[in-house]
């Protein structure tokens, strides 16, 4: 286990990250992305259990980070970049709103 030995603030940051990455997705659909069960996602968000190393690495990858970078973030020694915050926000956008974001990106590219 990677997070078990860290303080409660790091565990709370981890739970917040999972909640943000899940966004509007159901527990089941997000669990499929990570290859875990949906009760596991709920337990992570409720600070009941911590992930195994493989799950921890998948979560870091979803954030666009290495495991080392993610550990630094959880420890509070590094803040996410503006790009990482944007990626996190995009991952939480409902599918019907995502089309608007993609149109805005396409418009920006066409006008460049």
C-alpha cells in the first residue's frame, strides 16, 4: 500500500482527487476505468481504504502525473499545474457538456 503511511491530510487529498476524477460518472463506470470494484471507489472517497500500488499508479496517470509527482502532491509539497487542473476539470465534465468544450477547442484551432 502506498498511502497507508501518510498523514490524514494526504488521505483527504487522495479522496478528493478520486472524487474529482470520477466527476459525474457513476461509481461503476469509474471503477471499470481503474479496473477495481465500485465499492472500492466508494471506500477510497470515504477514507476507508487505500489503493494498491497498481491502482495508485492508474490514478496518477489519469491526472497526467507520474507516481512520484502524485506522491508529492498528496504530501502537499507540490501543487498541480494549471494544465493538470484543466485536465481534472475536463475529466469531470458531463458528456453532454463535453461537446461544447470540444467545439470551443476546434474553434480556437481553426482561428489560429
